[in-house]
């Protein structure tokens, strides 16, 4: 091997090492926790924007269905307060009307019918 070939090989090795170090530095920079978090956050923002856009389109296509579903969810989440309110109303109505014996006395009694004797 000649001296020129050795110098050319050394130059190629230095260039390869410089490319490797630049690649390594770029990789280390991308793998920093702050950069990873920023990239993840950007991905979440893009995905959430896409999901929100799809949701708006779905609501525009079926507003009645979406309203019914949201109403059912609201009733499910508020089931205990609604049950307490309905129970209170029923209790007040019962107190105003009176006891069950009083209610039974208010109901019309069926008329007594006579049976005919067969001759």
C-alpha cells in the first residue's frame, strides 16, 4: 500500500467518524426526555384535533341521537340526586293524600251483584 492510499484511507476514516459523531449527536438530541415529551405532546394534540373534528362531524350528522345519548349519560351520572328528588316528591304526595287505609276508603267499592237461583 502506498503512502497516498494510506492517507486517503485515513481521510475516509475521519470523514466516516465525523458522520458517525454527527449522527450520534442528533440521535442523543432526539432522545432527550424533553424532546421526547414534546414530540409525544405534539402527537397527542394532532390526534385529539382529529378526534374532535370527527366528533363534530358525527354530531352534525345525527344531532338527535347524540342528544339522547348525552341525556342518558347525564341521567346516569345524576341518578342518586334524581332518585332523592323523585323520592321526596312521592313522599310529599303520600303525606298529602294520607295513609293507605285512607286511600282504600276513597276508592269506589265494586257493586254487589245478586245471583239468580236456577229453578
